């Protein structure tokens, strides 16, 4: 009887989650490119990432077309997973800016996928109906969609909402002893790491604390050991991205972000309205709204906890207690009172914006809402009507505020996309260390280098022709009566190597102050091959990830064999 009733509920859940996802992303589809914070940079990154991926480069790290064709090491540092998923829509080309339509499809996919992963997690925690209602609330909480899509277009942070519920689902499975739990957690955690490192920093401790808090004392050591193995395996899976990103930072300008006041965590706490006096109207609206939102969320999760703590099930009460702690902690981390914690944990300062803890707060509040709804069906009329009414009103206000802030920002005129998009200038933190700030200026990159030749003879007598110009691979033919010096229209970066006639290596240096690739070629006719070789960091990351993939496959294979044995 339960089986036959479960199927229509699953179909309904499927339809509802897809419908909500499409409704919430409809403004992006209908309106076109809007004035969100990071929208242009993601358009550029996706454009060149997807082009190189579909041109058979499995992991595009060096973006050939960025910076007016000077190249950029963006994806040596920036997480690639959302761009892989978005590239699935590469051939969906609609509207005036086809790349935007592809990005919007990815936004819709991520929102719908986050609804399904939340449903999967919460169904294991409560029941089908409660999980569906709570998953929809998770999708519609303002920071998830209104802020991360329509106000900030924080594309990669937005995709983390897909993986966090999946990690929590497998955390519960580890506690229950499921054989698929460890590989499932590892894959989910690797996806989070390769999606957005700041969110990984904020969120990672909470699944570990969860299994310690929720596991019976006798089983705690065993479960904790499995969790640590799963985390390490997940880090290993992500090593192909993580190792180069962590060890090659001195080759770009990432450290300069720490010296810019805008990115300093102490300048970005909520409820500090005195810091907004000289800022732009858009910025003030954004920060004031986030301050109001955190207050509303505190009210919502407090009311939800007051209902859930009266559940007749001890496990539900314990669950709600844990998520109350997480919700309080994440709210606390957004305000100035948490400054000592930020100072105590220097690594956490790389999150830059304390208000990013809204991500964790959204997950924790969803869990508390789910336990509250589930408890209402158990305790009947014994819960406080005042609490439930207040909580309901606060939740409605919170959800409605998301539509208001979206309307405010969508009302800003569309970007002059054609002009700004064609500049193709990367974020300043990905400026190679050998390139001066003056050269990396938006005007210089777009105007001076836009129409310059891809390669030219700088000194000496001779000519050259370009036979191949691909990401990380350039093939030239030279014909010179004297020794010549060539300058290539590519920024210098460690790993660029030049070989003449397929054998001897040529000296290669950065030009000053432009930081372009420069090399000397002897007189005569020669074929010159210039490649950006994978360094030790890349190779080692690939090996570690490959080994971890084999381990995960062996664990899954072992699970399948046990199931076959049990079935026979």
C-alpha cells in the first residue's frame, strides 16, 4: 500500500520542483542580461571555457581569448564544475546573446537540481510531503535565488546549493552504515570543492559535527572514521583542480585581493550601517537588505525550532537542536560581534564577505522548517498557535522580500552588453604576476591589444607565419637572415616552453612591462613550437584524482557485488 502511494507523490514532487525552478528563473529568461554584480565576468569565462571544451580540451585552464586574446590563467584557480554543466547547453543558441541563454538554462538546472537534492535529503529526515514543502521553501529562500541570481549573479556559489543537501544526505547514510555512503559523500564533497572554495570553507565542518552530534556514542568512532575517509577521498577527487589552485597562487595577483578594502572581511559585516554612508545606492540597498534578511531568518528558524522541539520523536528533537546551533552560528558569523572568531581563523578570512554565511543559514533554516512541519503532524494542537502564526508570517515576509529585491534589481536597465562584453578583460586577481597593472588596464587591453598581430618579429631581420594558434599550443614558421626575437600575443605564465624544429629548447622570457611571451630564434628557416606545458602541480593533481576515482569505483563495485550476492 505504501509503495503504490509513494509513486504519485514522487511524480508530484518531480513536477512541483521543476515548475518552481522554471518560475523563479523566468525573469532571467524574459528580461535578458540584467545589472547583477558578476554577470559579465561569468559570461566571458563561460564563453571561452565552453568553446575550448567543445574543441576537445578536456580541462580548459588557460583561456586563450580572454584579455583581447592575450590569454588568462583563470581556471588554474577558479572552480570549473558549474561551467562543465553549463557547457551541456552549448548548442542551445537563442536570443541576441546566445551565451546568455545557455547560462540561464544552467541557472534553471541548478535551481531545479537543488530542489531535488534537498528533497532527497529531507525525505530521509522526515517524509515525502514534508520534504516536498521544505524543498520548495529551500528553493525560494531569498539568498538562494533572489540574491545569488538576480542581485549578485554569484554563479558558482549559487551552484553549491545543489551539493550541500547531497552531502548531508550521505552524511545520514554514513551514520546508518550504508555501503554507498562513503563514495557518495566523497563525490558530493568533491563537487562542492570544485564548485566554490569559500562555501567549502564555511560549510565543511558542519557535516562532520553533524555525525558526531547525531551518532550514538558506541558507534561514534567508527562513523567518524568513515566520515574522515570520505572527506579525504573527496579532497583527493578534487585534487586535479585543488592542487594547482592552492600551490600556484604566486603566479597570479590573488594576494592583492587581501590588500583591497572592498574584499577585507571587517568591512563587510552586516548591521554596520555607518560603513554605508559614502557608498552607491545599489550597494546600500544590497547591504541593508542582507541585514534585514538575517533578522527575518533568525525569527523564522527560532519559531521553527520552538515547534520542532516538541516533537514526540527524540531523533527529530535532536536534529532540530543541531540545526538551531548551526543557524545561530551562521547568523552570528555575519555580524561584527564575530570578529574575534574571524581573527582566530585566518583561513576563514579568505571567505572575504561574512554575509556569505547566508549560504549555511539557508540550509540550516530549511532543516529546521522541515523538522517543524514534520512535528506539527505528530503533536497536533499541542504546539503554540502564536508561535506557528508568527513563524508563518515571518516566513511569508522573508519569501516575499525575495521577489521585491528581484524586482528592484531587474528594474535597472540592461547592460550595454555588446560594448562591455567585447572588452573581454578578466578579473584583476587573475592578472599574471609578470604583467604590470598599467598594462592590465581595461582601456589598454581592449584598445591597444585588440587589433595587434598575434606574433611579430621584435628585433632582427626576418618573417614569420602562424601555422597553428590554439590554447596552450602555438606553431610558428620563421625565415630569418639574422637571429630574431619574437613577441607573442599571449601573457607569460610558468610552463610556456618553446622548441625549435621539434628538438632544442629555446629561451623564453616575459617582456617588460607588458609581460608577453618573448623568445629568441636563430637565423634560418625553423618551425617553432610554443606550448604551455602541464607543471608538476597539474600532473600530481591528475594522478591523485585518478587514483581516488579508482578507489571510488572499487567501493561502488564492492557494493554492487554484495547486492548481487544478497539477491541470489
